[in-house]
């Protein structure tokens, strides 16, 4: 059913918290996501022309890198992008078949691949580009929050987490219930000022992004920062600089 | 957005078919178009052929066409589903109208005609809403999109009906309607283009990444070096100068010339009218194909903020 479940305060909303301060852009989360999901609930994930030019495929997680700010205040920020398991996502309501749905019990947004007709409308309705068409099977695919890991009683309890979270070498990814204000992830969001992506679209993403921390003061200038002879334009001053530094 | 040929053809053909069905169902009972039952039947067949060809073409766009029947189940929330329901329901009065014309039962033709007109209107309205309800695409999520779909469908339908009516004697009322709806569609499109050209973006790369607090943000490294579904489907962009030319072609060829030819037909009458309106109908449909193509090509999706920063 593609009508959205009513969400009451405190209701379980599983999701991810991604720390943009510590993410190093190593692509481990994207790689392990592909590895796990190629054979799990959503498998197989197609790869078109995998061994030749123009290789491409379906991935649930894509790691971008951005530059923000100018000069010294500027930062390079690595930015993983995947489904945000929004509270009020139009990707669910636009679906004509009922294949796209949001679970009442934990808020995970899923696709029933046996019903999906591959119309692609849900991918148009997602502002974040979280859905990719499996052109082999003709059905839409997306992040499941590793539904086949997090409830999987055949693996050790410590591993019942999304593959991306487990693999991240800098622990930049956290998984938990963001509907519960007392959960570890909710507290992390409150403490670090976690932000939703594109709140102006009104989808109320559950996943939250922790901002890069402020750098410690820019006071300590590296030695190279002082002017070199080539920076002195006036030839007379340049000669004096040369003589005096001898 | 990628202008997939199957969808461009679908909205043009089905739009014209529903427009024709709408005017036929509405004007004939009111006695405003003097067509013999046989001529009206020909018009109805043309409408249904256009509608059906369009609908079939739209299923080609699906990844799993054999499951298409499932698409009518979610009418409570999905405009695509509602469109499917409306399209199927409209066949019922349309076929009854055909029966009424075939056995020459005016009362049946009247009621079925009016119901078919209502169904045609509802279906095109739903088509427009599919696009208008997509928030990430600002050129579609716009109050003029649904009126645009309705006006274009009414216009192309009126031109087709005027052409057919001219062959069977009197196409005065539909020709007049073609002029009026053509002018209305042209004004509406111009207002729409002006609006989307001047509107601010709905989101920015800063709000998409949360990094605005650091400063201006720009993409550095892409997540992948090859294409993917998102870039193919939503990354399609058309150069400004091409868009400007195509807009002109759509306005002149698609609206202005057909309306002018309809005016000529109105004045000339007879065989000349039928020929002018045939040319007008061909031009209008070709112009609408250009306009529909542009509707996709000029639309931008917020996902491109992540890849291109704009
Ligand atoms: S991120 Fe996109 S696919 Fe995921 S729930 Fe939100 S709108 Fe739907
Ligand atoms: S592609 Fe599948 S899941 Fe997406 S809207 Fe169409 S039928 Fe629903």
C-alpha cells in the first residue's frame, strides 16, 4: 500500500547518522554495500559491461567529494549519499503498484521486487537520487538499510548492522532508532547538530548528517606562508631582501 | 530530464485522442457540430486509435510491461494509478458512444458522449498531475503544468475534430474552438516559459549537502567516472540556444500556424477548408511533439545538484 503510515512521536524510525567530519572518502561503505546487497534481499545487483569501457551498475550508496568555502576557511568534505528513509517520502506515494512502501514497524522504505513494474516514477520523486533501476530485471532497487542483516538471527549480534556501518574504518557511520530521542544516535545528532538534507523539499529525512567540526584556530601559520623573494614585486626591495637575509 | 520517445509520443497522441473524444462527446449532443453518425464514428475511431497507441507506447517505457495491470491498484495516493483507472473507465462510455452512433440511438450517444467527455478530461488532468506532483523537478511542480496539459489536449483535439468535420460538411464550430484553444495554449505556454525562466531554484548544492555554513560549495570528485541510471535519466540537459529555437518552432508551427489555417478554413469553407485543416492538424501534432520533448529536456532534477552543483 503506497499510502504512508501515520508516524507518532517516539515511533521507531531506523536510519543512519553520517559524520562528515570523519569520513575520509575511502569508498569502503559503498564497496561493502555493493558486496552484501549483490546477493541479499535485493540481489543480484546488475553490472553492465563490468570488464570494459563504460562499466556501470546499480549501487545503493555513492560517495561524492565537495569543496566548501574559500581559501584557508575552505574544506574538502567527503559525502556519502544513500536513501534517507524519509518520514514523508513521495517515492512511496507516487508508486502506482504498491511496490514502494514504508514499513510501519521501523520506518524502513522498501521495494517489493515481485510487484514493481519498473515505471521509474519513484526515482523521479526522490530528490536525493537514492533509487536506481535494475535494467536487467526491469525493477527499481534501493538501500534496504540491510534489512537482511539487522534482523538476521543467524549472524552474531554485533554484526546485525548495515554493511556500510560495519565496514567504515573511521566509524563515520552510525545506525540506530532516530525516532527515539533517548537512543545513542539521537543523542549524537543533538550533541553535534546533525542536519537533514534539502529540508525545503519537505520529505523529512530520517538519516542525519553531522557537520564537519570547526578547525582549531588558524593562528599557527606554516613557515611557507611568509613572503618569498618572488612575491616581492619591486626590484629594489627584492635586492634589499636578498642582501639582508644573507 | 531524459525525453524518452515512448513518453513524448504517449502524451502527444493520447492527449490529442482525449481532446478529440472530449469535443466529440460534448459538441455533438449540443448540436454544435453537424456530423452524420458515420462521420462521428470515424472521429471516434480516430480518437480511440490515438489513445490506445499512446497508452501502449507508455507501457514500452516500463521495465516490466507484463505487470502493467498492477498499476491501477494505488489510486488512493498515486496520480499514475489514477490516470490508469481514468483511462480504462473512459473506454466504457467511449465504446457505448460508438454503439449509439452505430445503431443510431441518439439518446445513448448523448449520455455516453457526455460521460466520455468527462472521462477524457479526468484522464488528461491525471496525466498533468503525475508531473505536477513531482517536487524535485521545479519545471514540472508548477501551477501552470496541469492547465498546460489540458489546453494542449483541447487544442489538438479541436484541430482534429475541425479537420474531420470539414470533410463531412461543417467544421465551423470546431474550427473556431481550434483558434480559441490555440491562442489560449500559446498564451499559457508563454506564461509558463517566462515563469520557469525567472523562478529561483528549489534547492541548492549547499542545502543538498548541508555544507553552506562553511561557504560556497562545489563538486570536487564524482562518486563514479562512468554513467549511471541517475545521470542518464535525470542528468539530460539541453543547451539554452537550442531550447530557444525549439520554443519558437513549437509556438509558430504548433500553435500559430494551425490556428491561422483554422481561420482560413473558417473563411474559405468547402474543400479548401478541409485541406487547410488537414495541414493544420499535421502541424499542430508535430509542434506538440516538439513541445512535449522540450517539457522533458528543459526540466531539471535536484539530484543533479549532487553531481554538477546546479
Ligand atoms: S531518500 Fe529518496 S528513496 Fe529514500 S525515502 Fe527519501 S525520497 Fe524515498
Ligand atoms: S518503479 Fe516500481 S517501485 Fe517505483 S514507482 Fe514504479 S512500480 Fe513503484
